[in-house]
C-alpha cells in the first residue's frame, strides 16, 4: 500500500477498494472456484491459448490481495448484478462453447468492463500519486490488452459474437450503474458510461471488420 494512502479522502479510498474488488472479488472467490480449472481446460483445447494467460489472471488477484492487505477486499460487498454476471460466466465455461466463452469473457468482461475499470483506477492512481498502485494497474492493463487481442482471433462468427455482445452488454452496464455512488468520487460517472459505450462500439466495429 502506498505511504500516502490514508491521506486520500475516505470516499476516494473506498471507491478505489470497491472497484478493485471487481478485479479480485475476495469475498466471493469460493463461489467461482471452478473457474480456474475450467479456464485451464479451455487453454488446453485452444491452439495458441497459453496457460500463461490463466497465470496472469492469478497474478492480478495476488496484486490486489497484497496491496490491500491492511484493508482486505473481502470487506467489500459487490452488487447482485455482478454476482449474476459471473455466475453466467461460469455457465459459459461449463458449456465448452468457445464462442460463448470468448464473447462474454474476452469481449465484454475484459474488453469492456475490465478495460473501463482499469482506466478509472489508473486515472485515480495518477490523480492521487499512488505510485505503487499505479505500477500494478499499468502492468495489468498491458496483460489485459494481450488477452483481448487474442480473444478476437478466436471468434469464428463475427455476426454471432456481435449479437452476443449486444445481448450481454446491458448486464455489464448494470454492474457499473449499480456502483454509481462509489465510482463518482473517482471519475465523473458520465465519463465512465461514455467510455463503456465507446468501447462496446469499438469491439463491434473491430469484429465486423475482422480480416
């Protein structure tokens, strides 16, 4: 944890912890413990899908757990919309349907939700000079960009993927809207929603113009 952490306004500290818990939902990890073996199984099936990507996700958990050791993220309660979304992600992985997995995980979870959330955390880290936190977030941003780009290569039917994104996106947006009062102290909330909408349009455009 950065030395100046406790100098931040209380609502900013809580907002950062609340959003960080979306990346490391410590309170709910046992609920989704099946995701790790399912992810490893998927990595074995897909050519070019390195187990390193699964390990990087674990490393991200470790970063948040270590940084917030003094204020554990297990104290953070996440909205029901988040829990429902990740319950459905588990079902997608259980189905073994690569298109279902890629569209929810790579395109929406990482490509929209995580990308937006990490940008908010980056901006907060820069504004409040949280150097250790910022270094970790920037590293995660680099990892996630690779994961998203790889996911796009796995899409067999862009038309199907776009329909799935359009179907899933309102649920992703609901997660963010449910955290409005916690996120607004970090970044103006309208900017967060606008970024999400722009990312969604960008993912759809890239899929439809996939070479």
